[in-house]
């Protein structure tokens, strides 16, 4: 199962908060299953790493799956990288 995450900029001229039209959105990350119940998130926009941790994200083509902010994405990436490092170094 895969999911694309975006940030939405509602601070643009013409944005209507009542009808949710006119906002700009930017893809920031993509999540994909890698087997064994694990998933990997990768950045699709390197600038997104610099956004504040509390920046909200939306899931575009699936459910949020526990990812609601840039900080959630950063945390998932750190945990996944840690698991991969552990797997690579099991025999050391």
C-alpha cells in the first residue's frame, strides 16, 4: 500500500476556507510497503526536511496511516533507517 503526502499552503490570494478551493499543495513524501508489515517513507521534495516538525501534511491517495505532520515523517524515516541498520549489522 502506498501513500503520497503533501503540505497545503492556504495562505494564498483567493483561498476560500469554506469551500477549500484555491490552496496550493506540494508533494513532500511517499510511503510504500516493503514487506513484513514494514513501510518506508522517502522524501520527494528535499526542501520538506527543513519545514517545522509541526507542519501538517495530508494523505492524497490513501489514509493518513498515523502520519499527520512533517515531524511524523521524520520520525518514521529515522525508525526505518535504524531498523535497516540493525538488519545490516546483525552478524557483526
